[in-house]
C-alpha cells in the first residue's frame, strides 16, 4: 500500500511539474507577443504552485516594467535577486526600473566591514553559501583521507596542509552562512505600492506627517502595530506607514 501511495505521489508531482512548465512556456509566448497582462496572469498561476525561481520573478518584473508599473516591477526584480544575487540581467533591469521611481533616497555611508559584506559576502545567498560549506567539507574529508593513506613525508605534508586549509575555509563559510541566514530573516525589505503615501510619526491617522513616499521606493520594516508598519529608509529616516501600502519582498 505504501509503495502504491509513493508511486501515485511521484506521478502527481510529475504531472504538476509538466503543467507548470506548460504554463511558464505559454506565459513566455504571450510576453513575446506583447500580451503582458495575459502573461502576468499565467506567471501568477505558476507562482501559486510554490514552484518559484529567479527566472519566474525576473519575467514578472519585465512584464510589469513593460506596463510602466513601477512598484510591481521593482518588487519582482528584488525577489529575483533574493533567489539569485548573481543574476546580472536582473541587476541591470532593476537599475532601469528604479529610474522610474520618484523618490531619490541617499544611502548612508557604510563602514569598511559593511562595504565588504555588501560587495563580497552578500553576493551569494545563504543557500549558496551552504553549498560552499558542503563542497569544503567533502573536499577537506577527501584530502584528509589522502593524507592518511599517503606514503612519504612530502606527500603527507602536502595533503595535510591542503586539507587544513579546506577545513579552515569550511569553518569560515559555515560562519558566513549562519550570519547570512540571520541577516536575511531579520531584515524585512518592502516596496511601496501606493502611488503616493504619507509616512507619520506614530501609527495613527491623526499623527504628524513626517515625509512622503511614492511607488517603487524600498523600505525596511522594523515593527508593526495593528495595520501599521514602522519603516526605515536607506538614509536613516523613520516613520509609520499603513501596512496595505507596502508589500514585503520576503517574509521568513
């Protein structure tokens, strides 16, 4: 009975994957023919199957960009980068999409360590760093075995040195993976979807307006109260915004 259930599960997953591939291909054809709204509907159906990818979000971003919808295009480009930070096509298109946004937020100067993290460590997602950990562990183990079975002091010295370096890299990459994971789950980024919205100094409608934001601006979500989100901008400004006027890029 268990074998039959397992076989049916495999068949069901295979059929679902085929349907998703068919939807994705149909959406791509609609996009090529300039039917962007119809393409978005099919891409959203693929997204609803929870079989998301950087390519899916990239295509969604492109479709919204063609329709001059700033907020959704930036939102999906950002989601694509979350899955694959090395995707240069997404990075380039995100630059063009951000030029359509009205708000010009100046980023606060970064420390040397922050620049190093952004320019190097955050080039990979924590999942990609986890792959580096696995590779280093396998490599280190194989080299240690070669050291153990090697004959002659020179070979043993060579394999021991290389295996030691591999284990040091393993520890370093494990530490980076842990930090990247914590950074990802603690940093909630969102995109403003409202055409124009007032940010206030407290989570109430009768509180003071401190600044105005427009569609497409990225914010960092720090806290929430009822239907309000406390946000921070890249320039350090703080305020409260109605939750429905922004959309979280990723929520872990």
